[in-house]
């Protein structure tokens, strides 16, 4: 497969701006290798999606509000639930990211840049932010039941 350099350097910024403009999405921050998009969800929460260019790959990431001091503190039932869900997803996978010294449950998707177009971009972004929001809302419901 030939490499499509559409998302290199200034093109990264231009394409993200173009795609978001066409989709009616606002960009929180952008440079030549990273973009931040914010979405206010029907639940009332705000989901933040990061797009980072790594060579020939785009990384899409939505950190949840669920985080821990140590990876060992992540409850086993959460890990089991997320691993089971990973096997069902075509877009995205759950992971634990170290962000600002905290272990954050995030949903990510990595893709080769040459595969990206506006339809794929929209599908990835909407799937990740919706899935993260559903997860956070489910955790809130579970914690309320445990009180």
C-alpha cells in the first residue's frame, strides 16, 4: 500500500480543520501533530478527544474521567468488562494510559494515515466519544447502586 502523506505537517492541521468544519465540530486546540476536540454529550458531560500523529499512524484517544493512582488499583471487574467489550468493537479499544501521573481508562483507535477520509474520521470520532460517555454513565449508575 502506498503511503498517503495527507496528514503530514501543515496538512494535518488543514485536514483536521476541514473535516471538523464540514462536520460542524469545534476544535479546542490544534498544531501540526495534535488536535483536541471537545463534545458536549446528551448526558451533560464533556468528552475530550485527542488526535495525535505518530509517523504514518493517527492515534485517536478519549480519556475517561475514571482514573487511579496505580494500575493495581483498577478494579478487576472493570478490567474484565472492558476486555470483553474490546472483542466486540470494530472501532476502538479500551486501555489504561498514564496521564499526569494517574492511570486513566481510555478508549483509543489507531489507524494508518493512508486509510483516513472524512467518513472514516467521523465514524472513529463519534464511536469513541459515545462509547466513553456510555462507559462513564454506566460507572456512575453502578457506584450509585453500591451506595
